[in-house]
C-alpha cells in the first residue's frame, strides 16, 4: 500500500507510469521478505506491475478521452502492433535467464532516465503512416510488457517525431498503456500457469495481493499528485527522478 501511495503520487506529479518503481521494489519484497527465488521474483514483479496498470490507467485514459486527446486512427493502428508485442514480450522475458532479464531491464531503465533528462523531442517532416503506427505499437508493446511499464516513455517521443500533437501523443499513449497491460498480463498468466513454487493467491505470475494493495492507494494519491504538479517545477522533479532511476539501474547491474 505504501508503494501504491508513492507510485500514484509520482504518476500524478510527473505524468509517468509506475512500473519503473513498482518492478524494482517488488523484486526486493518478493525475494528478501517473502523468500521467493529471483528466477520467480523477477517475472512476478513485471507481471504484477502490468496488472496494476490496467486499473490505474483507466482513470488517466478516460480523462484524456473526455478532453478529446485520443485520436482514433492512431490508437487503432498502434493497438494492432501493441497486442502482438504485448503477447510476445512476456514470453521472451520468461524464456531467457533471470540474469539476462535483469541486465536488459537495468539497461532500458538507464536509457529512459537518460531520455527524460537530456533528449529533447525531435520532429521529422513526414507524417506517420498506418504501417508506421503498427511498428510503433509493436516495439512499444514488446519493450513495455517486457519491463512491466505503460509505454508512454517509448510511444510519446515516437509520435512526436512524426509531428503528432503533444496532447494527442500523451492521450494515445495513456490509452495504449491499458492495451499493453491487459495483453501483457494475459501472456504472463499463461506463461506462469503451471509454474511450481509460486506463492498462494498468484494468478500465473501475477501476485494478486500486491495488485490490490498498490491499486487501492495509487488511485487516490494520483489525484493529489496532479494538484501538486501545478505548484511545482515538474521539470526539475523529472531530473531528480531520473537520477533515482540511474541509481536503481546501477543497483541492478551490480547485484
């Protein structure tokens, strides 16, 4: 519940998904506090993170829908790629060694932190095509379901590159995050269905008590985070958060 409170606050404050925080914390909780081996704790943390996004992402997506920030054409064509990618990503995650999974996750976290701090969105003169949207969705779906994140850090810069309006890019990413979470969670449930050693109240690799505890708090604290964001320098907060992500990444690299 404490994790959910922090995740919700940061989501409302900085407009980021919670997976980058949820996954490392849950790995620690599962491994150190519940005694679950890392080979199970890692996919459980990713799967559980995705499951929380289904519920917490609905509120964000509905808000963008009411504001007419969701472009139907972008969402539909991206969703085709996302569904395939979100089904494939978890299967890759459970088929490689846990050490490889940890190193890949840490590398991607480091890249996202670098992007948040140093890389400014660039634009091309070309408009995005339908195959281009499917490709964006596919790449976003694979990486996001592999990491247990919503996908905004990948999809928004990609859509901005093709001159999509910033509000529509964020709105479409918010909606796409739900698609990633649903199909990614389904894939993790299937992958872990007959796996031995999972704790009670696990649904495949998804650990239901953690989903419930996180969601109960994050739904409320996200509202307060959004209110606070109007009074603070969110760009400076994002830089601080990026430093935190670098620390998380280095911790995973080192052990």
